[in-house]
C-alpha cells in the first residue's frame, strides 16, 4: 500500500498512468496536479532516488519492486510466448510484420496488442511470459512483470542500433 505522501503529477495523467497508480494504492485524491504552463512551489518536497540512468542502466531493484507490488507473491506458471505487434500503431512498425509473425507463430508465440488491454490485464499476461518479442515501444516496458529469466528480444530501428543510441529496453531486460 502506498505511503501517506501525495504525488506531484501532470494535471491530467494518462489513463494507463491512473490505472497503474490505483493498483499501487494511489487514489486521485492523493495527487497534486500541475499543468505544463504552471509553476509550483513547495515548502518541502521528497524526490525519489534515480533508479535509471540515461537509458543505459536500470537498477534491478526497479523490476523487483514492481513485480512484488503488482504481480504479487503467488507464483504464476510462466508458459506463454508473446509477440507484441505494432500493426495497429503509426510508429515503429515492423516492415515485414507478416513474415515475422508467421515465423513466431510456428515457434509457439501468440500475437498480442498490449494497448488493447487494461493495465491489470497486461500485468497478468506478462507475468506468464517465458518469451517476449517485438519492436521497441512502450508495450515492451511490460517485461517488468515477466518472471526473472524470461527471454526478451527487442527489434530496434537499424539507425538507432548502429548509432549506439539509447538502447533503453536492453538495459531494462538486463535489470529484469
């Protein structure tokens, strides 16, 4: 259960952010909403320690913290291989999606579109994953809920990978 301190958030958190905060025990009456064009002054403010550094390192405490609070203590039998399709999105789509999908289906993967699921449904689904594959994007963050040892394959844009860019999901996979 969340502590007694209020959270400072954007004035209008996204629906998935509200769902996640509710699962962590934070209700809207505990938010202090700040608009982007607004200045805020606090007599006292507690800022949590940084558990991630520039997309290159993520402290293993972070996935452990989320799993403990959101997946729970009851062990789930991991048995699912998930391919995260981006077919319904406008960015970072897999150019040869049909060919990739066909190969992964032959290897027992199921195709999922996490954006069509609630946060609770995503947590439950990824808690059962032995394998996760897909293009870089917000849905890949759900690897936080997979059991330790799950195999994660992230498809990166060739320019990002060659340029030594921000390989955030690689760092997250190592932390998980």
